[in-house]
């Protein structure tokens, strides 16, 4: 059965009750947040999250997912973290191991102390972005309930003037596809950046603040940068998305790569032709290769990326050592530690096999493996446990016997289409994109157009999260 659904709506009213319904639908899909233990409330577009999750990473992810919902103006995150008690020595060992395994932060000089589920991290880093990399690694350590950040940002040998910081922020915002609003004003005084204006979503608001810090802000004041649904009007950003010259796109990508601490000092070579970006060169780890492609795709005017970057570690690790590190990382990951994976490594190439209940766990396993020093490639052969409609045990990922009231294939496809329609309708990124979708036997076909690769990728991710067994993506990117 093929069920076409055209996604293109214009919102005139965003009620708190409707936003809460959208949040409930979002958390109802496998997203890695443990939504059954989260209580939500909404007042004037501000969503409050209470209850608990089982990791700091899930706590952070829950807030990020809600901020991407249309109409959400902000998130009050009061979630606590509940995990089994871990002895201080063991927790400190896990923290040190996680930092040592991550290729981006393994060279940082850090001191970590653990006490009663809380970890204090101290050390000096060169930028705000480097500090965020450290915190992100620590968020994923199981058993960690609180994180006290005492990192000191020293900065580079040269400090930009206020005018230079303002100019850099404006340039980044101009070229960032994640920031669609053109109604943002930037003022820098003594290193403090003041942001005013309007953006279309809470997620976009966060991205603007992040951009200011990346560009060298000592502090960011964004209380007067408001989230308003009218700022999502495509007519307001039409000028920003006008065609760009290849040379300008290439320079914007080089600037983005230069500010990314995940990359090596010797940056990739960037070539752009008719919006198609080619990345050339050699990097020291797989995460850096992935980051370079991500940075390029986030630049306005990029329609496709050919990632020809090679991964070559300065000190190659033995395959047996890499295999042990990947297995340990999967075993202790906050999300997939209850799953069983087979890991095989040949010349730094990791092959993953196993069975998981949803697409999120499958992608997470590959991401964990890619974050280990010495890994040059990940081949993900992990399979989903069952087709939609077959119930799966949440802890083991194994299929359980079907009930007597199984839905027909046609009814299941109709439900999947309806779920996806609702997700697209409430997505701050996708709600105004002319996307057509069809569902047949659990397979989702996407056609139509979107304005960026980010929207194209999000459309696929939402389809899998809603229960698609496969996604046939025919979406075209048109500004």
C-alpha cells in the first residue's frame, strides 16, 4: 500500500497544549532519552523537563530534542540523573579511560576527581570549543551523575579586538545553514557579546550562542535574542539562501575548518565546483574526517560533499588493542551498554555485527567505534531486531511472541505515515519544507525538495525514529 502525504503547513497559532502533545509524540519514539521517566510541562512556549534519566548525555539529549520542536521558545531542564552507585575509584578510572580513548581530547592535560557520583574536571584548554569537547566526552561516562567544570580557557597567543569578534560572528552566521534567521544583531564590548533580534527556534538560538563563543567571545548575553515562530518565514531568509560563488563557499568552509579543534593543524584541501565540495588530504583519526565533512555540509552553498580524506594515524595501534578498546567503549556506553555486539578489526577497519531494537542504537554503536584512537573506518553490519509491528524486549533487543491483535500491514503503514506526518509538522526545521512521503511495507519513500542537506538528513532520521525499516531518499536540495 502506498500512501502519499504532502508536508507543507503554515502555522498561525502555537498553543502550549499542542506543543506538549508534540513533545509527547517525540519522546514516544526511540531517541535514547528514557522518556518514560520524564514529566513535561509547558507555559508560553517554555517547556519544563522534570524526572530523571540514566546519564548526563541522555539529560542533554532530551533538552536538545525538545528545542528542535516548532513553537518551543526554551527549555527548563530540571532532570536529575539516577544510576547505580559506582565506587569513586572506578568512576575516576572510567573517566580517564574515556578521555584517553577519544582522539580529539586524548592529548589534553586534565585532572579529574570523583566523589559520590560527581566528577570535577580541571585543566587548561585553548578555546571554548575545546572545553565543550571535554565535557561531551564526560557526559557519556556511565555512573556519572554530576559534572563540575573547572576548565580554564586560556585562548590563543593573539586576542581579537571587539570589532574583529563581531565581524567573525557575523560571517559565521551568514554562512551557517543551521541559522536561517537574518534578524540577528551582534555587539561586542570588552569581549562580551550581546545578541539581539529574533530566531525561529530554541535550537537555532543555541546555535547562535555557540557561534559567538567559537568566534572568541569571553561571555555571551542572549536574553534579548528572542525565539519567534514568524522568524521561520522563508521569505525573511530568501536573500541569505541566494546562490553563492564557489570561491566564497570554499573560503567559508576553510574558515569553519580552522576553528574546529577536532581537526589536525594541517587542514584539508577544499575544492568547490558548482556547489559540490571535495575534501582532500590526510587526517590522524576517523572522528576528524567525519568532522571535516560535517563542517563543510553546514556551510551555505554546499550541495554535496565528496569526502576523499584519508585517515592515517601517526602511531598505528595493533588491531587487537583497537578491538579491545572498541569492545570496552561499547560495554560502557550510556546508550548501548546493554546490547551485544561482535567486533572485528583488520588494519584499523572495525566491523560491527549484532542485533538492536532500533535505528538509534545502530547508529550509536558506529559512532562509539569511530571515536576510538586508531580506527580508520567503521563498517556497520548491525541489524534491527524485527520489522515494525513485532514487539521487541527493551533490554535484550530480542523479538517477543506476537499478540493476537496484530495490525494488518496496511494499517501499520498508515500509522507509520501518520506518525511521520506529525513529526514533520512539528519540526522547526522541516515543517515548511515541501516533502512528500509514501509508505509501503514499512519502507518510507521521501520525495520533494528541502533547503539544505541538514533538512534532508533530519527527514531521514525522523523516518527511522518513527519506525521505518528502510528509507528511500529522493529529496532534492533546492534553495
